């Protein structure tokens, strides 16, 4: 309720991810005051979370303080808070720490792991959508090797050394590739008592495709590369249950394992469920062609939280969509202020890419497609450039070069019990 | 109980700190098998913990996997376990995960925070002896600024912004200097709603000296530098109670604060209390001139865990003592194996140094003493060199250069709630 004396309209932006940060920075050029809210004090470069989980990068390499990003913009006020609801009637955002009024609202609250209602899987497997979750995975994987090193029971040892990744999208494929390199290039040198033939990395995918958005030749290259890295690729296989010890697949097959990483689905964050507005696929909020919530023209939704139809399909939950929508939502708030006509949103496809490890990636941009070393170089280049801060870029780049030259992963510390 | 078939004697080393790692590596040259036990899987460069607590370095910059350190030594076996006791009668080390037999034992278990029996202080203040504790301090300090940014009650706000560090040794002095730079050089630029005149950094010391081991001119330079960095230096002041909100000093003065960092004392780790052997000052185990436990000639104690008298005083609990003792203990085990005369231990003073922040440090080595920029350059050089791995050195060095040039602290992320 503060700072209501100023006559400038207030825009509240919920979420400090790719969409929210971009929207706040775009809005800062217009004559508005902005309150940017996130439950964390940092912006997270989610596409590299799997490298934290596999001990290649440390947490601060891919996280950057939101206040540092917006410090030059005096009209952006940051609030560290968890949003619990929105009162559209009174134009108020409800937080765990209080309330804040708005004239315009941008909801860029992002996504969360989707377990499709499987409670046992949700309770016992590892999600990988937050920084904490990635660190927990890293700690867990390294602990499994410590346990295996002194375990005499062969069955228990094999379960410690079996790592199942569920989901054949970019998260699953990249995690499997990175885990293979951690296990077979780095840890082999240090666990002299472990027989690495007992180790298994299994990638499970329900459909008949890995990286479904990619053209067929790249999908095939992906499977071949993973197999060459000793990843067992299991397609057309559905998970039905996981009790923490035994992963059950449809048809009854059981894989004994202490580690299941769940990368098989994303949905809009649960905040969307209690806004009282129409939701589309993956619980996302249905928006109109201007990214507004129907009946609430002052409220925009962008990114993973928004269900936007284009070419008769909802847009995918990826960063480029969120960032392009951020620009249009910010522009449309300015248009509303100036009584100008609103701009329609249309997504321009920027292609997609995924890395499968050392010298191996797949890249598709328009009609251009490539895989292997050149694709891997493009992938590294693009991802380093997209990191938000020069120092982060320099550190991440130097770590990648180091790991490449000496087959090392230095972040192999177990930080919590 | 494993690997007892080999005829080579087994040496168990408890602790992967400066003393334990050095002892294990020294022993690996002799004809013995070594089991190195630590409750963490990493070696920690404790002298830089305060830089993690003040957001200058990240956890993996000062922690390095023990398995990576010893991977070339095939006769060193690492065990991730917490030692719970020693059965000297049966020459067995008891761990939370099982037992291991030894022919020779090196106890290098280190120290822990000493609260001198003040329960309220122990419960409500922050210790800074482990990596986790440093991260908790960082998260807490940053959270205080987030709370203060939106707190209307002036008393509460001032308590959020008051940071008390207890202890005028290197830990306290270095923490106070680093915190001053974080607050007044970095955070001032980002919390536009905070009046930094409400912030206080207070360094409390019970005696009339900061850095008591230093010559007088350097002690005076230390106080002057801290004051110029807006640190309130309070000497001859004892803490009597802290309830989490109010710090009570002897004489009745009360400082309202949500943050007390306790750097006022160290003692040998509590494992030493249940060995059933004689303990000296700070609960350390009394050893003879060869570093053996009297009556247990096959058991050596080194570093913070050992009470060793020299020039009628117990040696200080610092890394150089531990490392010099490691070499002698390893040599004496070899001497015992070869029925040779044991070597007496004598500590060679290597001097001491402390940094108080940007361009400011104090350095004393023998008769040489200096302070200011040159001392600070020496401090940086020595500490970077002492980091255990080339990559860590390169990353830490580049972070210091970066922070120096742009007055930045990039690790300002709150990782846990």
C-alpha cells in the first residue's frame, strides 16, 4: 500500500525469470513505477540447472541477484516475497509478507515440475526446476558413490549405482549426457574400489521420440550419441510407481534404484490454480491475442504461466516465448496508458538446441540443422552469451574450457546431509 | 574390518583438514595403507570461510573434493563418515557407518566453535567453522536487508541492520572488514529505500587487543583501518547473553540486533571429550614431544586437536602448526615401522597475517612487519597460492580482481529459506 502518493501508474511484475526480468526492464523505459516480486532474490538461468546437478557449475554461476540486474533503474522496486494470490477486483497482489496495489499487472510466475498426479513419484524422485533441487541432486549422486564404495551387498551396490532419468526432452537428454561424463570420465578415476560395470544410467521416455521438437536426423543422432556414452535409452516406456527403492514401469518391469530424476513434465506454477481464471493445457492461464486475461484487460500473463494459441497449438514453455511476450506485454501497457491500439503477439521461432556432452550437441534453427562438434561449439557460445552478467560468462566459459581440457568436474562437494 | 589380508600396516587418519590431508599424503610415500576419514567429502580452506559468509566467494572456490586430492595415491582409501570414538584397546576407529582397524592412528580432527558454556549465545548466534555455517550467515545477512527494505518500524529496521561480530582475532577482524565493504560499497547501490546511516557493524572483543599475536604498531593500524571502514570497535567488552533479538554485554548494555556472528573462540572438536585421554587447554588432547598420546604410542594427535607445549605455552590452533605436525607424525610412524629413533616436534613460526579489506592488511613474518596496500598484496598472493588446486586458484584470483575493479560481490544469492 506504500508509495501511493506518486501519480505515476504502478505496474506489478510477478516473477524474476526470463519473462519477468525482461518485462520489468522494458517497462522501466515508460512512465511507470514497477514492483518486481520474486520468492528468490536471484534470477536463475534454468537451462543450465542440469550442470549444477552434475557438478559442472556452481550455484552462483547460473544465479544472479535481481537487485544487481535492476540497480540502474530507479523506478524498479524489488520485493522478496512469495505471491499467494491476486485480488483482481481491488487490483491487489497478495504476498506472504503483505499486499501491494497495482494499476497494471504482469504475471510471469513460471512453471513447476509436473508429476501428472503420481504421488509416489513426486515424493521419492528429484525434480530439477530450482537451484536448491539441483544442489540436492548433486549431493545425492555423490553420496550414492560414497555408499557404493563400501557396500558389500551386490544388489544394494547396484541400486546405489543405477541412475534413472525420466523424460526425453532437453532436460532429460542433457542431464543423461552430463551424468555419463561425470561418472565415466571423472568418478572412475577416484573410486578405486568401485567396479564401474555395475553402474547404469537409464533414460526413460514415454513416447517414441527423444527431443520431439527436433527433425528426425537430429533425433537419431541424439540416440546414437547417448548410447555411445553408455546411457541406456528406453523409449515407449511409462513410469507408474516409485517407492524410493524400486521404479515400476508400465507392464510390470522393475528397476531397483535409489535415484530417479524427474524431467518428464512441466506445468504452470500452482499459483495459477487459485486465480479464478480460465486455464488451458498444463494449468496455464488462457490469454487473448494481446496477452491479456479476458475480463481483466489490465492484467497480462506471459511465459510458462500463459496459454497462448498459435497455429492451433499452445506455444511451448521455453524462454524465447517468455522473452518475446515480455516485450509485447510491456509495450501494450504503454499502449493502454497512451490510449493507443494494442499490439498482437506472434511468436517467431528461434530454433532449438541441446547438448549431449563433450563435442556433441544438436542444433536446429529454421532450415539449418547440425550435430556433433560444430553444434556443440554453437551451443556453448549461445549459452555463455545468454548468461546475464559478464563475470558469470567469464567464469562459466573458463570452467567449461578447464573441464574440456582436463576431464574434471570441480564442484563435487556434498554440501548438505 | 576390510582389506586385512594385505600385510602392509594400516594407518587411519581422522580428518581431511590441513593436518589430515598433509599427513595422508606424507604417509603415502611409506609402505603403509592409509584410510582417510572425514565427515565431509571435501577439504575446506577455512581461512577464507569469511569470504563465503560475506558473498565474495562461492562454496566450491574454497572446498575441493578429498578424492580428487588423493586420486593419484592408490594406497589412500577415503571414507565419508563421522568418527564417533576410538577403541584404543582393540585399535579400532568407530564411525557412524561401521568400524575400521588400524595399526597406527593419526587424529587430525580439528576444532569447533567455543561458546564457553553460554547456551543462549550458542543457540542464537552464528558460528563460522563450516561451509554450511558460512552459507547460512550469507543468506541471513542478505535476508536482513530484504526485510529492512520494507520495514516501517524504525526500531525493527535498525535491529535488522545491526550486525555484531564477536571476537577480535583474525576471524572477527577479517569478517568485519569484509562485511563493511559488502554493506557500504555494494548493497548501498541496490537498496534505494534503505537509509544506510541506520546500518551498524560492531566488532566486540573481550580483551584490550585486536589480533593479539601481532606487534603493537600493526594492532593499532588494524583498529584505525576498521574505524575508517565504519566498523564500531568495542574492546574490553564481554558478551553475557543473546536471545536472538537483544545482545547483552557485561555491565548491562544491550544492543538490539538480529545478527550476532560468534568468532570469539575455538576448541578441539567434541570427539576429543570421549577418547578417555588427558585433555589440556581448549579440550585438546595432550601429546608428548613426538606427538604421541602417552600410553598409546601408536596413536598420534596433530593440529587443533592436539595440546603441544612449546616455550611453556600451548601452540596456537592454526594451519601452519597442523601442517608441520603432520610431517613429523608421518615420519615418526615410518620411524616406528623401521625401529628408528623418533623425531621431536618443534614449531617454526611462519608469522601471521590478516586482511581488513580492500588495500588493507597486516603482515608479520619474523622481524618483518608491514600494513596497507603492500601487506594486502602479500596476503592475496599467499592465500591464492595456498589454495589446493590450480583451477580454484585461478577462479578465486579472477573473482578478487573483478571485485577489486568493479566493487562487486556476485555471490549475493539467498539459497535457502
